C-alpha cells in the first residue's frame, strides 16, 4: 500500500507540473518526517552519494564543448556539409536534419542541446520549404536522440557511474546502434517524402562542393575523432577526453576560425553551468528517491516481476521495453537512468544478457522518453520552436518512434550490434 501511494503521489506531482527533482526529494523527506524511519540527514547524504562519482565530471566538459562550437561557426560548417551530402535527396531538409544530428552527436552528447541547436536552424527552413510545423518538430526531436547514443553520451556516463561499467565500453557499443538509427530514420523520412512529395534541393551534388564543405568542417570533425581515438586507445579517461575536446573547441573558435568572441564565450559558460546544474540536481535528487524505493521493497518487487518472464526471451523483451517506455513517459531520462537503470541492467544480466548490451538498451529506451509526452523535454522544445500543437507533433512522431523501438528489439536479440565494437577494442 505504501508503494502504491508513493507512486501515485509522485505521478500526480509530475503531472501537475512540479519539477521532477523536487518531486523526488519531497517523497523521501515526507516519508522520514511521517515515520521517523531514518534521520532526516539521510536525504542530503543520499543526494551527495548520488553525485559522488568521478566520471560525472565529464558531463559539463562535453556540454561546454557543444556550447563553444555553437558559439563559433562550427555549427554552420557542419550544416553546410550535411546539405551537400544529402540535400539533393527527396525530402532533403529532413535528411539534412538527421545527418546534422549524427554529426553533432559526436560533439556534445546531449539530446536536448541537439534539439535546441538544430531546431532553431532547421525548423524555420523546413517550414519555409512547405513542411508542416508538426513534421519539422518531429524530425528534429527524434533526430536529437542520436545525440545520446553516438559517443560522447552524457546518458551513458551517468549510467556507467551507477552500475560500475566502463564508459569506453558503452561509448564503443553505442556507435553501431546510433548509426543504424540514423540510417533508418533517413529511410523513413525518404518514404514519407515520396508519399507527400516533399521538396528536394536545387543544387546538384558535385565532388568539388563536397570537398569544399568537408575541408571547411574538417577541423570541427577532429573533435569526435580525438575523443574516439583517445578513449578507445586508452590514452585518457572520459573526464580527460571531455576536458581536451572542450579545449580543442575553444582553440578552434578563438584561434583557428576567430569567430568566438568574449560575449559568446561567456554565454557558452553560462549555458553550460545552467544545463549542468539541471542535470546534477536530478542525479542528486534521484539518490534519496532510490533509497526510499529500496527501503519499501519497490525495486526488488519490480525486478522479481520482470524476471518472472526471463524463461521466455520474447516476453521478457516486451515487458522490459514496455516498462522502459512507460517510465520514460513519467520521469526525466536522467532520473530514470539513475533510479531504474541499475535494476534493469541487473535483471537483464540475470536473464542472460551481457551488461554492456543491457545498459545500452536502457540508455536508448530512456532517451526515447525525451520525445514522448507528457514529460519529453526534446518533444516540448522542438514543438515550441515549430509553433504547433503538441498533439500534432506527437502524431508526426509515431513512424519514427516505431523505428527506434525496432532498433531496441534488434539490440536485445542481435547481441553483436552492441557488443562487436567493445569486444574488438578490448573492452570485453
């Protein structure tokens, strides 16, 4: 009865608009005040324990990298390269949107940042070319999820710190699923473009234009290359990689391209602090909330319920994905990863899945929650930029959500999709 009351109160608070972090802190605080089951200091202690993980230091560095690039001409250079590569296709601007998301995924690791960056540029262009605002919002929101799958990924860093997995292993395992999702989203957008006769770019593809755009973006593309080679080669940790990529982004903006002025730099720092604070507040708040769920036995009950389907892999996969998608509609992705991530990874491991494979399924599944109502932050951000109704963009998202759910099933039943690269690079 206590568990049911807890869940109901939490869901009601979230649906009423209370910040997720506040709701997670209120629950254990109220429980302790009413029952005197533990010292009240348990709440701040658990909050500290939630963020006392060294790999989390990488989070603000990767955010700063993305902000520094947005403050300089890097964003425009990446967009130009994307247009040259796929702009000539049917539904060219939708294709550019997805390809740009794949490029930016290798730079900042944040789905929300990708939505804001790409959305402010691409959504107005798509609307001018005849795309409906809802479709422009949907393609921008769903494409942004790639930002949390292709490394660097803030979501992977958060989960790795919670379940004691190698950040490098998760980064390596996320490459193939991220690319596959991007390609399948492009295929879906192309099918929709053919059916609805969407525009195609006027400029023909030429090798000379491609070389010019690639040369202009080449130094920017070195940032994810440094990250991948450094971490996978064992030269530096994820935290050191974040610091190095932020330094490289700063040098590109101030020394090489010379278009990152002091005001843009200070603005990037300000936005990084604000975004990092919002992430860390949720991670900290998840500490006492997880403690309360464990104390009431809710986590153990949920794990036992899920393991009840372990003898039938297909039903286990369906229940797992259903639980992930349901949780993603209620809580923020970071909160889900902290609260439910360790439980789901442990359950999958007991059911016979590799920990890295299970962790990646959890990350991708919870990232889908960023584009589903009622708490999907990427969904709300893209819809606000597009200026359309929420239900319209939700309907436009459906075929793209089906694609990502398909990839989630492939990740569960086709282990090499997530384990091939980690094994090849020596993480397994």
